[in-house]
């Protein structure tokens, strides 16, 4: 009989998430994952099958613990008219707080989209699904904010806002001021 698992899986995945988020999949070494999680290589592989299995679990935790709580007000029924403004204000504040992982590392999935692992079909699908989820939530927020505007105009604004979020996430590591500026531009559009 095998030994019973003697660690908290959620804690391990959250610790690994930090490594993947800061370093990316390829640069996240197994020794760095061992150090962060407190597990040895064999325990990681036994519990998750591979480094990739641990990464997949970390991505799911990222979606559940980081992305979806921020989107939740945009998915309410009904969506508050200020929910989309609140989303951008909160994200802007998060990206402006240097020294915190989101400000220093951007978005795990946007970063992943530019990495070699994005060639993997399952990863491509996860990133595309994330972008679609973001776009749908922002679309609901724009619709609630501007119910009297033409549908096509609201659709264009939601698409532009989505692009500004992705741009901010892509820029925050190298040009935090421009990343925050992208979100400020969205706020100007949403306050108009």
C-alpha cells in the first residue's frame, strides 16, 4: 500500500502558482517548485503526474482565486451600472501596487500566451477561453453601464476595454506606467 498524502494540496498548488506566475512555465525549475512547495520531486510527480500537471492545477487555481472573484460583479444578475468602472478601478489599483505579484508579474495567462508552452493545444484553448470569459464579463458590464447605447457600439466598447486589459497585463512587467495608462484610458471611455 502507498503512503497517505501528508500535505495540503491547495497550499502546494498556491505555492507553485507563485513560481509559475513570476517565472513562467519554462523557467519554473523543479528545484524552485520543490523549494516553494516544500515537496520533493517524487512527491510532486506522484501527486500531479508531472510539472505540467502541477502547472495545470496552478492555472485552475489562478482562474478560481484571482480572475473570477474580480469578474464576479460583472456576472451578477443584474449587473450594477458601476460594476465595469469598479472592475477597472480595482485592476488599476492592483497593477499600481509595486511589490505585489499582480503588479510585478501581470497576468499568468497573458504571460503564458507569449511563451513556448502556448503551442500546446490545451494551453491555447485555456488562454482563449480565459480571454472569452473576460470579454463576456466586460460586455455585461458595458451593457449595464450604457443600456441606451446601440448594441454594436456597446460591443465595440467591450472589445476595446478587453484589449486594454490584455495590453495592461502584457505591459506591466516592463512599463508599469503604460499599463496603468491603458486602464486609465478605459476608465475615460467608461466615464464618457
